[in-house]
C-alpha cells in the first residue's frame, strides 16, 4: 500500500480541512511527521486506519465514538484517503459524518464508501473495508503497516497462538491446512474399498475350472449346428428353384389379363387422337385472326365512347372560358389603382414611426434630467468620504506613536518561555530520579527477600553456591542412573531365566542344557525407588535453575535501574548548565530575569493598541472601498448621461426627416391616434394584398382554360383518325377468316369458335395416348417372353407345399439350436469378462489398501493443525533470521534473537559467553531495537508476499527510549532502507530526528483554528 493523498476535517483536533499529499514524502522514501505532544500527529495514522477498517483503538462503540471523534467546534467530519495497492490500482476510502444542528450531542452514524479508479473515474465498491484488498485484518494492519503508539512491541510479546494466527493470516498459511482434505480423501478411499469388496462378492463362483467345462459344451453344440445348417442349404436350393417356376406361371397369367384390358381401351384412345388433330388444325389456321378480330371490335367501341366524352368536355370548356374572361376585365380595372394605395401605405408607416420617435424622445428628456441630479448627489457623497479618510489616517498615526517595541517584547517572551521549559524539564528529571531511586530500593528489597526465601542469605557468592548445588545433584543423578540401568538389565535377564524350559534352546545363547539358572531377587521395587529418587533430583535441579534465572533477572533489573538513575542525574546536571547558559543571555536592563509581569503588561497594552489599529484599518478599508464604489458610480452615471444626450439629438433629427417624407396623407389623418393609424395601415395593406393576389390568380386561370380548350380539340381529331384506321384493319381480317373457312372442312366460324372454347389439355392427352401405345407394346412382348420360358415345363403345388413345410421345420430346429449356442457362448464370454474384472478389482483393492495406510499416516501428521504450526515455525524462524541482520548490528554485535521450540523469542547474550535469556529481560531501548528489526523483517515479507514494487511502513514513537548512540544506529538503519526501495514514515517529538530527516510534515495545534499540517518545503 502506497498512500497518495489524505483529507482530514473535523476529526479530534482537526477543525478545518487539511490536505496531505504524499508525493514529496514518498519520493524522499524516509520522512517524518513532527510536532509537540497533543498536536495531532497520531491522528493522521488513526484517520487512515479508520477510513480503511472503520475501527479505532482509542475509542470503542460504547464510548459514543461518533460524538467524541468529531471536533467540538465542527459540525461535520471528513476523511478522504487515496492509495495505490500492490495490484497497481488506485483506491479511495471516504468517511463522512454530520452533527445534528438542533441537538449538539447528536452525531449521526458516519457514512462510509469505497471506490476504485477506472479510466479516470471513481467506481463504487461493494465492500467498505480494505481487509480483502490489503489481505490484512485490522489488528495485523497495525502490526505490519501502520504501528501506533504502544503497539510497536506487540509482535515480540505475542503468545505462541496469537503469533501463529497472525502469520497464518498474513502469509495465507491456511493453504497448508490439509487435515480436512486428507480426511476427505481417506473417507472417499474407504468408500471405494467398501464398494470394491461389495463388488467382489458377486464374483465368488467365477474360476478357471468352470470356464473349461463351458468351452467343451460350446464345441459340441457348434458341431451339431454345422451339420443341420448343411442339410438346410441343400433343401433351400431345391425350394428356390420351385419358387422361381411358380412365379413364372403366375406372371404369365397376369400378362394375358393385362393385354386383354389394353385391347378393350383402343377405340376410346382413337377418338382422343382425332380430337387432338382437329384442335391443332383450328388453333394453327383460325385462332390468331379470330383474336385480332375481337381486339379490333373492342378498340373501335372504346374509341367511339371516348370521342363522345371529348366533344362534351369541349362544350363545357368554352362556357368556362367566357366566364373567366369577364372576371379578368373586372379585376384588371382594380389593379390599375395599386400605385396610389402603396403611397398611402408608406405614409401610414412613416406616421407610426413618428409616433414612436416622439415617445422615445420624451423618455430621453426625463432620463437626462434625472441623471444630472444623481451625478450631483454622488459628488457630494465623494467629498464626505474623503474627509472621513483623512480623519482616520490622523488617528492611526497617533496610535502608532504609542506602540511599544514588539521585536524586543517577542524576544523577551521567547526567553521567558525557554526558561519556563527548562525549569519544568529539570523538575521532571528530578521526579524521574526519585522514582528510579524508589524502584532501586524495591529491587534491593526483592533481592533480599528472594535470598531469605531460598535460604542463601548467608552466602557470599550466591550464583556460585547455586551452581555447586546443581552439580552435586547432577552427580548424584548420574550415579542413580547407572544403578537404574543395572537393575533394568537384571530384571530383563530374570524374565529370560523364568521363561527357560528343559530341552528347549536358550533365546540368548542357544544352549539346550540349563545347569545354573539365574535367580533374581525383587528388582522391581529397587527400580521404583530409584525412579522416585531420580524424579526428586530432577525436580530439585529445575528449582535451582529457576533460582538462577530469577536471581539474574533481579540483579539485571537493579543494574539497569542504577544505570538509568545515573543517566537521569547526568541529565539534571546538563539542564543546570543549560539554565546557567540561558541566564547569561539576558541583556535587557529595563526588565528582571525572574519577573515577566512587566513584559506581559506591555504585551497586553500592545495587543490593545493593535486591536484599535485593526479596527481603524478595517474602517479605513470600508471607507476606501465605499469611495471607490462612489467614484465608479459617478463615472458610470456620467457615461450614461452622455449617451442619453447623444440619443436625444439623434431622435430629433430622425423626427424631422420622417415628417418631410409624408406625401399623400392629410393633416387630419396625421393627427389621428396610434391605434387609428394602425387600423388604417392594416386595411390598406390588406386591400393591396387582395387585389394583387386576385390579379395573379385570374391570369393563371385564363391561361390554363385556353390551354385546356386547345388540348380537347387535338384529342377529338386524334380519336377520329384512330377509328378510321382500325375500321380499315377490321375489313382485312374478315377477308382472311372467310378465305381460311373456305379452305377447311368446317361449315362456319361458329363451329370453329366452339372447338377453340373447349378446355383441352393437349400435353396431358398426348402423354396418355403415348403411354397407352407403350403399355400395349410392352404387354405383347412380355407375354411372348414368358411363353418361351415355361415351354416344356410344369409346376406341382402339392409337392411345393411339402418341400416348404420341411424347410420351415428345419429352420425352426436350426434357430433353437443356434439360440442355445448363442446363450451358452454369451454366458461363457460374460464369465471370461467377469474373471478379468475380478482380477482387476483385486489389483485395485490392493492399491487402495496401501493408500489407506498412507492416508492414515498423513492424517495423523495434519491433525490439530500440526503441519500449519510447523510451517508457521519455519516462517517465524525466517523472520527471526532476517531481523537478526539488523538487530545484531543495532546492539553492536552483543545480542541475537532466537526462536525456542515453543515458538517464543529468546535472546543470546554474547557478552555473557553466548548464554540465552528471555526476551522479556531486554531493556526498553533493546526492546525497541528488537521490535524495529522484527517489524522491518515482517514488512519485507509482506512486500514479497504481495509482489509489490515498494512497501510502506509507518512508525509512531519509540525513539525516546534510546540513547544518542543507539538512536544514531537506529536512524542509520532506517536511512539504509532507501536502498531496499522501502518507504518509512516516522512520527516523533524527538528533536534530534527532525534535524536528521530532510523531508517532513510539521503539525501544529492552533487554539483557534485547530491542527494545521505543513511540509517543511512549503
């Protein structure tokens, strides 16, 4: 996750909207966020976490979270966080909330929304939390990406289960949770085994002996079947010959019958042939001329009807033409008076324009008069404002003369502020020394109490005495162990001796004779006593080791407290020297170092004078703004006034011109009102339009009617010519028909027309006639051929039936024997297949039984998440190895982290001969170094897991527990991360860090405006 931007408004101390753009910070790779305690630094991390997960560590839901998160001076809350995920896409998470305006304590539920950027547009997401996107829960997000105050050491101090669960989530170790899959495979495998065993029950009676008996029976049935089949083949040949002879005699009988039927139809087909000949002759010699005669008669009739209609239309057209000519003469007379009407129309339009101009001129006269008065009033107001500004300037000069030296007062205020800071710092260090001294006294008391408890308070070297006691117990344990092994050997030999039988070989030496059998006394009692003694010694050794560890912890705690006391006392001395040096810088003679009341009074006076100056300056600004507005208004009014006067002259000239253009209107008409003039103009315009329109229309009608009369005359002449031509063609056709009738065997044209009217299908009749001729020829040939084939041969029906019955019986017996053979063969083949299947099932059962054993082993391996815990241990060891690369360097090669068999962290101390101790024994600074190393290793693993190009890591506080040298080493480690393409953000109030980091945000909490965030480059 790489942050891009963050907007915060109305959250905790953030009153107004603050926007943080991370581009400069990301570019620097190592950046800081600095500010005093309570300035709002940590709220930046909390805003990011709340936007992504909707949860916060500071408040739970029972704490009226919405009310307490919103700034008390704000009515709305906004968190808008944009970041780039490891998948390369940009995402945006927004939280919005509002306060009820009527009820201050009522803050509505915050509205959460999430978006993904697609082609420069933010598209909403279904989920409003980032857990699926980042692959981290809220708790693990605070352990790997953004680590808030008090949570930095959490990973180091987690229990084995909590740490394993965290690694499972981050690295998706659930993919190694194979117990259910293995159990499922085992269950399926067992089901297959049961199924195979159930299937094998059906193959119990299948064996090779039974198959051999079936093979012999099949061979005997096959031989009998072949003999019967040979007999049937001979009988079938004889039967086929008789069947062929029977069919020939039946075909001969049918051929004679077909020939008789065709001969009976010969007369009807002869009449059909004559009908075809007559129709073809008429169609060829008469049909075309008859059709032409009918067409000509129809054409002459239609043209005569059209001629009558054209003559009638001509008469109507003559009458209409006379009417149009009379109307044209009337309209033409009115058209001659249009010029006078158009002149009157122009004068009426001019008279209306004169009315309009006179009205506008009257309005302009009023505006000019009013404008002159407004300009005069504004100029008086301008003079009054100038006098007010002069008075304000004189007051400002008087107050400035009374103002004290603000630079000197600011320097004094800064000096007193630093003095107060040093005094408070010294008191804090003194209190810290007292606290540490109390802790040292308590640690000494605990040490003495422990010695009293273990009864070693009289010893000079307690650790050495504990070591001696442990070695003495170890020596005693070895002796008991040897005796225990001897007794065990005696017990085993006694068991062999009691099992010896006369005449049977010894299992150890193989001898048959046993002359001296070993007699063993009660060894079991001795073994139990020694086991109890060994257990007691081991218990004592564990107690001694616990004493040694507790003693080391108590001594180390007192030693660390003494070192802290010495360091704290040294800081008190440093503050004393710093106070002396600061006192030496006081050089203001009018003031006392221990009395800042005079300065405070002077500052209050200056503040009061400053307030008066601000009021005067505000008043002066308002007056100057008003003066500027008045001057602008004067200029605007004068410009408008000049424009009105110019328009006034233009209207007067236009009025004179319009009056000179009137030609035909009388004075009385000119004095008419505007409405009367409008009516006169409308009437005149309408008259002109009507006359012009009527004149154009009558001209068009006259031309069209004359054209129609000429067209009708042409049509009458054309129709008369066509009638004459068609009558001549009609006479020619009648002559041709009479000539054809005289050359034919028909008596009249009516007889010819009757033949043509018959609906005769010539093609179908010709086809039927040709088909009859072919059938007759074919029947005669077939009869002749059949008579030749049966010549000299005879057919006996009784002999044929006897042969047929014998063949049917033989075929029946063949079918029965063949069915029996097929059934027997099918059973044999089925048994062969079943034997093969049985063999395959036995092989498969053997494989499944081996797999059952293997799955049982795997199931025990994966049971209780054992394999996942093992993988988690591997990941934890890899994290520990990666962390040691930095931790070993940070501790100057003195300490190294290790992982125990219980997945707990311990420390190997190379200053104490490489012995190990609990991680809890680390000092505050060492714990920070270990936590930093583990956090960086964990962040690196997350980056590799997500295949991200860069990784982002935020750390809030933790550097205050380091000394200067350790702080320098830690900071060098952080700076080296730039080479690893890491982005690290640090939140702290440690001044040394601010001096070392080039790019940082400065967070300031203003009492009036709330928290402000500003980059050091701005």
